[in-house]
């Protein structure tokens, strides 16, 4: 794991000082511009990826949350029509349209997890549109932005890691994750397992990550950990072979 776990063991005071120093001394990109890394966030459901994204945002990063973009895409009339047709003509043949004409996200989720073919077809409609919105958001970010964060549930599955200088795996104990989704979404252990079965395994996500941050303590400790991770990533510099878009 290249000593990744060692990166999250430090005192808050040292972390804050290291982060301040490293952000000032961040390396330049090959074009001579100040290096602003693209960082992907992955982890298990309920691990707290959104919390980590907010911590990055507090440090001056531009955060793109795919779930937020997906909501915008699902509101597009053309998308509503396409996805409704996909689901209604599938073997499950169910309606996902609410009384107000919008897509019922809960029904759509059930249809997606019931059929891999439906999931793939819906992804082919959604992902290009989400990608276009993400690129537009990053392009419009202010010059003061020090990094770009991609918070996407299927970041590795759809190959977005090729655009990332770093991939941060958010780690949290199974019991903690289950307690979070039970409280926030009313899920059982069986439902959590079913949802995660449609994604890469946690071991595979951890293996493909460049950095790990633990999220099983206080918000203050998490913020300090994220500051340290960002400092390490910026000091490391651009990752070779990254696709710049």
C-alpha cells in the first residue's frame, strides 16, 4: 500500500503547518502553471465521501458531485423520455414517472439494480451529459482554486481515474457505514450489500487508490487528515499519463 496508512497519522498542529507550507510551495505543471491536481474520491457507501469532499472544498478546491449533476440531467425532458422508454421496455416493464412528470429516483434505482442491462443503458444516457457538466464546472472555477475534486460513486468503473492525479479512498469500518446508511436512508445490512454488489469491491477500490483517509473520528480530525492528504498530493506533483481535458 506504499505506506498510505502512514499518511494519516499526525498531530493536528503539524498537519496544519505542513498544509500551509506545502500549498505555497506546490510544484508547477509542465506548462509552467501552478499545479492544481484533479482528485477523485472513492469508497464504500456510507464511508463519508461527501464529508471528505466538503473538507477539500474548505481548503479551496472546486468540488464536483456527480449525484448533484445527475439530478440536473434527470430533469432534462429528453433524458426523461429516453430513460422512461428504457425502463418501460425492459423485462421489468415498470413506470418510473411521477405524477408531476419527473423521474421517480427511487423507482429508477430499483429498476437499475434489478437489471444490469437497464443500468448500462441508463449509464450510456447519463454519463456523457454528467461529464459535460463537470468539465464546464471546472472550466468556470475561479483562478484561486487550488484543486479539482470529483466525487463520483462509479469513478473507477467508468474510467475517470485516468483524468485524476490522485484517487483518495475514504475508509470507514463496516459497522460505522451501516449505522450511517441505516440512519440516513433506512437501509438494512442486506440492502447495503445489494447496492455495493453493483460496484467494484472495497478491496479493489483500495488497491487502485493512491491515498487513503480514515473517516471514523471527529469532523476536526477528518479536516486535518484531508489537509495533509492534499498537501501530499500537491507535493507529489502531476501524475504521469493523466488525460488533461
